[in-house]
């Protein structure tokens, strides 16, 4: 017996976020990369209008980020 597929309802917060991203892209005149698309993430980021994702590593650690992480741990 086949199960009937679920009907997913998109939460209003998600819709609001997607609309906000569209507005931001229109303002800056660039489109954000899809964080799940490896090809888009590999594109050259030299273009000043290019909106991209940057993954920080331990070399990007400074006193502010240490204190922020410490605050998060205390809050949890």
C-alpha cells in the first residue's frame, strides 16, 4: 500500500526571508549564490558586486570572535 505524500506548508517566516533576500538582491544588483550548489560556490569572488559565502577558519580568529563564542556558550 502506497502512502500519500505529505503536503508541506511553507512557514510565513520562510516566505518573509525569501522575499527579503529578493529585495536585497535587487538593491545591490547581484544575486546570492545557492549555498548548496558547489559550482556556484567555486565562482570567482573578485567581482565587487558578487555576493558570496565565506567560510571562516582558525586563521580568522580574533579577540571579538573568541568573546562572542564564549558568550554563546555561557548563554546556552
